[in-house]
C-alpha cells in the first residue's frame, strides 16, 4: 500500500499536524480545554483526514509512533497555552492498538515528565469497543492509567457495545455523548430522553459529561438545561489551527 509506506515517513517529514477543538463549559460559556485532532498534509494528495489513514496506521503499526507524537505534541502545546492563558487541559484520541502496548503507561509517564505536564491535565479519549473486547485485561490498563493520574474519557458513548454491566466498573472521568444523539435531540423526544438519561447516568457514577457535535443554539440550550457539563461542536468552533485557537483564547481573556 502506497499510503502505508508514506505514513512511515510522515512524522520525520513533518507532514502531520494537530488541530484543536475547544471544549466549552456550559456554565460559563468559556473553554479551558480542547481535543487534539490529527491531520496529514500529504505531498501528493494534499490534506488527508484521520478517517482515511488511522486504519492503515493501525494495520501497519505506525499508529504507535504516531500516537506518541500526538501525545507529545499536544502536551507541549498545552504547556505553552497554560503559561499564557487561563487554559488547563488537553485531550488526545488513543487507538486501542496503542492502549494494548505493554509499554503504554511508561510511555505516557515519560511524555508527562518530558514536558513537566501535570497528569490531570492530560485526557485520554478511547472508545467502548476496545474495552469490551477484553474487559478484564483492558480495565487493568485503565486502572494503571488512573493511578498515574491522567483523565480517562469514553468517546462516542452509546454507539458501540454500551454495556451497562461494565460501565459502572470502568474508572472513567468523562463520558462523551455521541453526535448521533445530539443531532436530533431538539426535535425528537426520544433522543432528548436518551441525552437526559446519559447525563444522569454519568453524573450518578461521578463522571463529567461532554456533548459532541453541537451545531445549533437550541441544542446548546437543551444541554445546558439538562445539566451537561461541556460541549464541542461547530456552533462554538470547528477544529482550529494553533493560530486560530490562540485568537479564540485572546478573545475570551
Ligand atoms: O477530526 P475528525 O472528525 O476528522 O476525526 C475523525 C476520526 O479520527 C475521529 O474518530 C477521531 O477520534 C479520530 N482521530 C482524530 N485524531 C486522532 C488521533 O490523533 N489519533 C487517533 N487514534 N484517532 C484520531
Ligand atoms: O470520534 P471523535 O468524536 O473523536 O471525532 C470527532 C470528529 O467530529 C472530528 O473529526 C471533528 O472534526 C468532528 N466534529 C466536531 N464537531 C463537529 C460538529 O459540530 N459537526 C460535525 N459534523 N462534525 C464535528
Ligand atoms: Na475523540
Ligand atoms: Mn467522539
């Protein structure tokens, strides 16, 4: 595969970069954290989205090096922003392939140490499916990460296994309500009730709730009324370049 070979060179050639999407507090209307989202500027094919290359990276194991690069770059950026703005936390998406590496926890610790980044300022986003593939083993990994002190969040909640028998056993800090529930939560009573119930479930288990893909003011108001903690989405900002993100930070100073 052509892309597979190119991907191996992409980090060295500086072709990967991160965009940052604000996570907005529904109480204050301000953002103190962001999710880092990877992009690839391919010399021949131009901008490639992760949907098109994460699978290839996972199959060819480049995801390991790429994932470490993402975490390290995001931590470096976080520490710069913490210095100059009221900004606290960065979230990265981590592939199950990487989470299953025996060295993963040590790698996380090394990156935190290198950047002198407080563990609680790094959030690790993961999907349900990898946890449920082998709950006993993977919950042990999560517990080790929890011990380091990083924050753990469950991405796209409600779309995969949604195993209610497991959710209470996971050492999670944050549940992210998938965009598919947010899309129609204003017009469809059932989706509204699902959103309400996820928020209550998460809160009852001591978790913070983040809504994804919020595009309208009506959705934002509904989430605020239901007590959701934070939201992400085009309503506030799409994933932004470093320069665009800093403009937003300056605007809310
Ligand atoms: O940013 P965008 O909507 O294009 O992201 C598409 C998908 O790629 C999402 O599922 C997102 O979680 C995933 N993704 C984005 N950045 C990263 C990354 O740095 N690492 C991994 N493993 N997945 C990512
Ligand atoms: O799987 P994950 O939740 O990490 O993916 C996040 C993806 O959702 C990113 O690719 C990001 O670009 C996209 N995204 C973020 N906010 C919105 C939004 O309001 N609308 C749409 N359509 N996509 C969004
Ligand atoms: Na994510
Ligand atoms: Mn998500």
